[in-house]
C-alpha cells in the first residue's frame, strides 16, 4: 500500500507548496510558511529549487511565486485546461498534417520561449520534444515573433542584454536583430534558419488575444533538408492562416495578419 511507504519530507513539502500556488496564484514565502507551519528559510529553499527547474516562477517586483510552465511536462490534463491549447489544438493538428512537420504553440516567459503544446502528425514521426522546454528568444522563429510584438521599452531591455551565439547563423548583433524584428512585424511571420541548432529551420506567426495583443505564437519546425529556405514563404502562408484561426477562437475579431508574405 502507498500509505505504508514513508514520506520524503522535502518532497512532501514541495508538493504542498505547489498545491498552495495552484489554489491561490501569486503567494509569498511568509504565507506558505504560515500555512505549512515550517520556517521561512525552508520555504525559500524549496521555492528556489522549484524555480530553478521552471516549476514555479517569481514576480520581479512583489517577490511572490506562482506555478511555472514546466508543470506542463508533468500533466497533460493541465495542458488541456488551458484556453490557448484547447483553442489551438485542432488547428495545430491540421497544420502538422498539411505541412508534414512538427507544430508548436509557444509563449514568452521573461527572456525565454516556453513551448506549451506540440504535435507531430507528419509522416516521419521523428522530432525533438520541445514541450515544456525553454529556449532563447533571439535565435528562434517563435522567439522573434514574440519579441517583435513586445512593448518598445521591454524589447529594448532585451536587446541590451548579451545575445549568445548557438550556431554560426545566430544573430548576436542587436542592431541586426532590431532590424529583423521590424521585418517580422511587417511580414506577419518570422523564420529561423539553423540559428538555434544546426540543421533545424522554423517558421512562426503571432496569435492574438481578444484585445489584439500578441499572447503566443504557432510555429512549424523541421530539418533543414525538408523545411528548406525556398519553401518557407509557402509554409509561412499556412502558418499565418493557422495563427489567425486560433486568434479568432480566442475572441480576436480584427485582422490578425499585420503583414503580407512577399
């Protein structure tokens, strides 16, 4: 019987803290310490460990914590409860079949892209598992879409930070990246050609919420020998259409296509 197995106290406390965050949203160390009747320093160490693994995240100003997107790796039921994933799943399935590659939904978390849904219904059935993972924003199609639609001050703050090189194609010059983000806003999509990984290409387009704000993006990714540069405008047309469809399902009634593929 499971009840007969001795508990690992630190794990039990970490799960209890996560249950509080799931119930209350943003919560401080003091509140968790009081409810669990354990010292604040113990709660802080638990939360710091969970934050390092992406299971919780800390608000920069209030210092309070809430659950992070990494929990999506552990429970498919959490994914299905998210409006974005629920709205996007049918479109992602159809897009994966149409383009015959992997399709992802992603959001921006601080300086990273977090992948919250992935589907691969292609004939190859072989792809990297991005679900729940964090990737740098400046060298991925998803990241460039999300950066391109940030408020100017927030985007400039990101561009002032060092841009790490991952491949020979990674953009590390802030002025060059700034110009590319302008192009992304004009075209309505972003492309990345072997900028994050050698041999990996991708195309992404923005998903808008009811008020028109870009809340996420949808992307198609695949090996460069299949998702070739010459094919990207054709793929971009399909990705832009998919993003517009998901946006409508989220309640956006305007024109989701700010740019034209050219």
